[in-house]
């Protein structure tokens, strides 16, 4: 009927490319205390655009893309497992409720895990996500075909059979621009992008996507939550 337009923003990442790095985004990540994960001195809650600016201005990274993967209201502690350059900065014991996480080892191999799967000590990076799997081993987790649950903005992460990492954000709640995705449609979207495993990261107004495209010198908010 012409009222189901989807605006989709995607990163495809070769995690074995030595010229790039995927890492958790946490404002003040360099100030967190790995020796005491309960030390709340530098726990904070900043918008994605502020975090990107921090990584560029304070940490010296050339950030070319960022997408939120988790949001919590009960605590500003790192949410579930969070690992930066091999250093564990968050665990589900300190801040539970996150359901899944992305793990990347020192060789660039990617694995999507349930939060109940412990770290194995070989992680260079671990990034938590709010919700459950959408696709497992090439099969939709949801067996109920439905397109009526909240068609909100959505953030999702997936992995293709060749190991390519996919970050996907879809705008929503604005039929004239983008109608968003229902719970079932998220899985369909990630399958359509070639993912064999994928999980649901976040949704609603916090589902945001920033990128610096080829030839650009500044990052731009692409999503319109």
C-alpha cells in the first residue's frame, strides 16, 4: 500500500582486515578500572554522538561508524561482558540482564554468544547486546510469522557464513519515512542480508547509527529515530 517503506543503514566489516578495528563504545572507557569492576567512579551514560567524539578527540581513533547495541536504565555500569583490547571491563555479575554479546578474538574470528556463555580468555573484543538471537545456524528463531508487533527502530548484529560482520539499523515509527520492523521481520532482514547468526540489540529512540563515508571528514547521524 506504499506505507511500509524501510530505511536501512548497514556496515559490513571484515574483522580480519588489519586496517580496522571493532570495539565497544563506552564514554570514558580508558578510565574504567579493570582491577575492580564494581568501581563506579567513571560509570556514565552518554549519547552515541558524544561517545564517538570522545573516541576521536580523547583516544585518537578515526571512527568511521558506530551503532548502539544496548541500553539499560538500572545502572550505568558496562552491560554484561565488555572487553576492550583484551581487558575485561564488564561482566554480567556486575550488570546483568543483557542477553547476548559479540566476541572477536585476536585473529579476527567472530562469534555471537548467549550471555550465559563465559569468556574463554582469547577475546580481544566483547560487545554486549540487549536481547536474544533472531537467527541461529541459518534458521529463524521465531517460528510465528507476524508483522504486527511494535514496528520500532531496530539495531541488529549478524555474522555471514564467511565471517563477515554485519551491523544493521532500521529507522521506524514514522510511516512516511520508515515504518520499522516487527520482531519477526528483524530475523527476516538479517537472513536477507546473508547472516547465519544474528541477534536483536536494541529498539526505539535509542536505536542510532552514525557513519563517516568515503571522502567525508566528519561523522553524521544517519538514523532518524
